[in-house]
C-alpha cells in the first residue's frame, strides 16, 4: 500500500505543478486568489453595465470602463473581448459616439481573436457591421455581417444569428432590395419566437415597418409600427416607442394628415428628449420641418432643419448628416422656393461627396487595420505555439519523471519482497535442516538401534525381549511417520501446492475417519474421545479440514494425561461451520499462546507426556491451511487446565 500511495502522491504533485504552470502564467498563489476576486468583480461590473445600457447609458459606460481598467490592471485577458464589446456597443447604439466606439469595437475583435473566443469574435464582427451601417458604409457593413452570420451558424448560436440576420436585412434595405431585407427580418423573427424573446420580435417589427414605409406600402408599415409600439411599453423601451411614433407620423404625413403627423412627431420628440436620444431627435425635427413646410410656416421649419443638422453634425453619423442635408431640398421644394432648393441641392452634393470620401478613407483605413491586426495575430499565434510547445515539453518531462519514480518504487518494493522471501526461505531451510538433522534422525536412530538388538535376541531365541524390541521399533516407526507427515504437510503449504477445492461432503465421514485413525492411540493411552456433531452435509474443502483436525487432535493426544478427555464439537449457522477441539491436558502459558500464530515464526516443539517428539510445524501448518480456507482460528488455554482450539470455516453453499 505504501508504494501505491507514493505513486499517487507523485502523480498528484506533478499534475498540480503542470496545471499551475499552464494556468497561472507564473503568478504566485496570492496573485491567483486576488485574481479570482477581481474576475468576479469584473463580471459583476460587466453584467450591470449591460443591464443599464438602455435605461441609463451614461452609468452603463462608467461601469464598463471600470471593468476595462481592472481587466488591464490585473491582466485578465479573457475578460477583454466582452468588456471592449460592451463599451463599443453602448457608445455606438445608445450614446451615438461613433468615433469613440470604433477603437473599442476593433479592440474587442482583436482580443477575441487572441483569446480564440469564437462567440465573441462573431459578436465583434456583427458589431462592426452595425458600426459601418450607421456610418453609411454599406460594403463594409455587409462584409462584417456576413462574417458574423457564418460564424454563428457554425457555432449553433441562434440569438447571435438573429442579430446578424437583422444587420444583413438593414443593408439590403439601404440598397433598396426590400424583398431580401424582409426575408432576413422574418428569419430573425422566427429565431426569436423559438427563444421566446418578445423584445427582440418588437425591435424587428420596427425594421419591417420601416422597410414597408420606404417601399411605399403605407398600410403594412402602419400595421407593423402599431404592433411594435404595443410591444414597446415600459421604462426601458422608451426609445423604441419613440421610433414607432416617428414612423407612424411619417405614414400620416404621406397620407396628407399633417396635423396628426405633427402630433406624433411632437410625442416622439418629447420621449427622445427625455432620454437624450439625439439620433431620434434628428428624425423628429426633420419630420416637423416638412409639416411646417406643408403649412407654409417657413421660419419654424427652418429652425427645425437647423436643429436637425446641428445634432446630426454633433453625432458625426454620415447617414444622418446626409438625411438632414437632403431634407433642405425637400423643404424648399414644398415651399416652391426652387432657388433655395437648388442651392440646397448643391450643398447636398458637396456634403455627399465629403461623406463618400470619408467612406473611401474608412475602407482604406480598414485595410490597414486588417493588415496590422493580421501581423499582431501572427505574432500572437507564434507566441501561443511557443507556449504550447513548452507546455508539451514540460508534460513529457514530468511524465518521464513519474515513470522513473514509479520504476524506482517498483524496484524498491520488488527488492523488499525478494529480501523478505529470501529471509523466509532461510528460516524454512534452517527449520527443515533442524527437523531432518534432529527430530527425524531420532526415530531412525531408534529403529536402527532396536532392530540390531532385535536381531541379537532373535539369534538367542529370547522371545520376550524380541517382542519388547519389536514394540519399540513399531513405536519409533509410527513416530517417524507422524513427523514425516507433518513435515510433508508443512512443505506443501510453504510451496503453495495446497489449493482450496471445496465440495459438498458428509461431515460425519470426516469425523468417523479421524476417530478410527486415532482409536489405537486413544485406547493405548486410556484417553476418552467425545464427539458432538450437528453438521450433516457441508460445502468445504475436506482435505484441508481433515489435515487441520488431525494436527489439533495429535497435539491434544501428546499433552493429555491418561484417563483424560478430548472433546470435538461441530455446529453450523447460515454462513459458517464452527469446530472446537478441547482437551483436559497440561495447557499452555500466555507467552507461548502469543507465539503460536505469529507469522513465519517457529515454536520449539515440547516433548509429549509419553516422550513423543514433534517438529514444531503442526500449528504452523494449521494456520496456513485455515488461511487458505478463508477461515479463522482462536486458542484458549491455561496451564494445568487444558487447551481449546476453535475453528470457523465459511461455507457459502450449505446443503440441509
């Protein structure tokens, strides 16, 4: 057991080193525990940032930036993709700080690639698609949106796929491919329905309504605006409600219901002003300016247009700037002032060319960014491969060390077992030589001596002495046979040649066989042999039980005085048989009892009451055989009060 524990301990030790090396980046234990609490705080800040993105965008941005600071300060690289992404989305969609969002969204993508976080890579592509859609750069928007949808499809990520479908639909709408746009919007709705996301469905209804509006299908547009508005009730959905109100105002305007349109524009403006939603405010002012134009209120309309352009320029969103610039043309056309309409058209062309130049610059800049990013990724990939190679080498070294340690432990344990075996063999050899040279030699010396005397007396024709010496020869032969039998049993047990072979046997037959075998000795020594057997048939190894009982009865005979008693009793319960061999002999001291069954110890045989010699191997044989039979043996004895041996043998199969 010791060497197994050592191997397990070594494996655990080196495994721990490997795990720590691969995961800690060389950090100390204190740093790792600190890092764990920091990671939890970053996660908490990021979750709260995302929760507040609609209702309190400014606070959300503060929380996101704090999470970013902690991630950079404590080098929590795995948190960077999500945190950069959250900050970029809030700046882009909720605070409309387009320029500020660009580096954050690109950083989100870069760190996602470095961390090999496929989900965050896909979200980063999708967010960049949003960015270029808002800035009016449709080619880049479509490119990143398609990247995103392809990755989300491979990842089986339904919600991400829905966001990407919406982006692609928006690009198609801007390209006036309305049927394709509606097709992607409905694919997105199907996903949200399966996921049970009502907010997502309501948001897509607005885009469908806007698509029908641009397409010229006023009735369908109004229906979807109304559906979306009904799903936009709640504090966190005020902006969505304002979008719907502005859309419905557009439909009323197109139907010539100018008062109704102005009312809805005004309601939408009130909601957007409460939320500081400048993106929506631009649309509201443009709509109100066109209503003023229809009512020939030039001054009020020009003020609304100026506000729209001022806010669009502040936002820096190309699409809104173009939209506000184009609204001047429509405004003066409605008033019939074609001079100002022409001037506005010229300004619009200049503005449009400027925006187009910006888009072209963005495309070139994006190419440069991609080139730089690819270089960064190449370096990162090389670094990761180097670290991976180092870790693999470390694993191989540790594995080799574990193998070497295991071999050394195995050799140590093998040597220990061999030394122990050699020691046992030496003891066995010493005992064997002792028995052969002393105990077995005595009977043969007696045989030779008395046989010589017998020959002499036969020549003298002295029958009385001849009979006397013949009896001595017989007694010596019997003693020699007993010693030889005991030695044979012991050597067989030591060499493992006795095997456990249980069978159904009649226990009475074993008892009667033993009684008949010892009848002569019992009668000669005037010893009473009492038997009390309650066992009929039993599933045991008869040879083992027979040898064990023979040794115990022989011992009892040696140390029981004439007119004494040997009592053998046997009974059974459900799982075992119990046998007792009790004698009224001289007994044993407590110190001798303690030595009887010590493993591999040899007890010096004490001569019997009638001069019987022994090898001292009998009880050693008994112990070995009882263990082979999975049994137990106990002894109880007191000097001058006899000895009792109690045996217990399991018998899983009992025959009643």
